C-alpha cells in the first residue's frame, strides 16, 4: 500500500526553507556592503549606485564590474590565508572563520 503524502507539511517545509534562504541572502548582502566599505555611503547614494548597476545594459560595463568584484574577493581571500598562517599555533590547528562568498 502506498504511503499517504502530507502536502501541507511539505509546503510548510518548503516555505520554511525559502524563508531561511531569503534571510541568509539578506545577511550576506549586508556583509557584502560592509566588506566593500559601501556602508560608508549614505543610503540614497548606495541605492542610486545599485539602481544604475541594475539598469545598465552595457555588457562591457557589467564585465568590468564583474572582473573588479572577482579581484576584490581574491585579494580578500589571500589576506585571510596570510592572516590564518600567522595565527596558527603549535598543533597545526587551522583558524576558523567565514570567508564571504
């Protein structure tokens, strides 16, 4: 005999998962703003810059932004690895810390 599926429970679980993912995305966006130093901008300027980026239709401009963003994260990754190497102590224990993605 087939097992009866509880569609309501499945929908609730999916909604909870979607809510969790959205909250994580919002948190990561806030961390990105902080890591890039954009938190120093006033809210109107930051919103205007983001709107201009979204409205941009130039593929070359978007590619330049992508390259610049990738370079930013590569620099941060190298700095984090150098800092971890200096913070290690005798037992070879790796430092724990989240690297933004």
